[in-house]
C-alpha cells in the first residue's frame, strides 16, 4: 500500500513539473506556404497573391482575417471573400466579385455601376463592353434599375439611360424606341409601355412620351 502511494506521488510530481519540448501550435509546420485564389474572372489572382505575400510563413492557426480584408479592399472589384484553411500549410481564398450592370458617364468621369449600387472605376473589360450606358445621376439610376427589376421590365433591351436635371429619365431601346418618363409615378408609364410594345399597332412609333400625366403622346 505504501509503495502504491509513493508511486502515485512520484507520478503526480512528474506530470506537474514536466515541460514538453514540443509545442504543437508554435513548433508544428502550420506556416502558410501556399495561397490559392479561386472564383476570380476580373480580379487578377496574381495581384491578390502579391498583395497577400506578407502572409507567407504566418501561422495558419493564428491567421488574422482583418489583415486579409484590409488588403483585398484595395481591389475595386472584390465584393466579399471567404477563407478556407487547408492544414498544414495552404490558405484558400474564395472571391465574390462585384457585378457591373451599367456604365455611368457623369461629366468627364466614367464608372461601372454594380448590381448593389456601388461605383467602380472604369477600365476596359471585354465582357462588359455591351452594358447599357447611363448619362447623369448614378444614385438615381440605381433606384430606377430596382424598379425596372421589380416590374420585370426587359432590361436587356435598353441601350442607354438619360437623366435630366428636372429629375426624370429617358430610356433608349436597342430598336431605337425612346421612352420619355414623367418625374413622378413613372412605374405606370413603364407598365403601359410593356403592354403597348406587345401591340403591333405601336410598332411604327419611335417615341413614347409619358411626360404629361395620364397621357401618352406617340411620334
């Protein structure tokens, strides 16, 4: 009995005083050696890798996501991202890019307008060369765009949008038809145009003028 008690005491002392030489977190091979960038079409994966090169040799376990976010914000087309840690040494970053819906011309400046209403500095991008053009107010356009979506207006048929200082819009279609909207309550005008477009009697008219309340002037 005494020997058993003595053995337990020795074991307790050993367990409470022994310091292992190996620390899993600090001494293991959890250092980033590879960064994979996925889901990029416009943004350059090489540029992102270059911006994040400070992460190499950082510990994957203690990764600070705010450092990544700060650097990715430098890329104007990055909307959001997610991170996947692949142990022991790979970091995978999945990018969600902003989606342009129109090209804004405001005085001498030129931007993309995203589907969330963000303005993105314009650069030539082949897949977006046929986007509709907006002349005037980008913020007012986004409200109009949401209304057009809500009534399921055929957005793909619109070639350009013109904003006037009075606060109203002209829509120019790809078939050269022009919709002149009123300042207020333009949704009923847009719905009326959609019905009129389906009527063959209106095919020869180019201008649909709704500026006077409760009237449609054709030309």
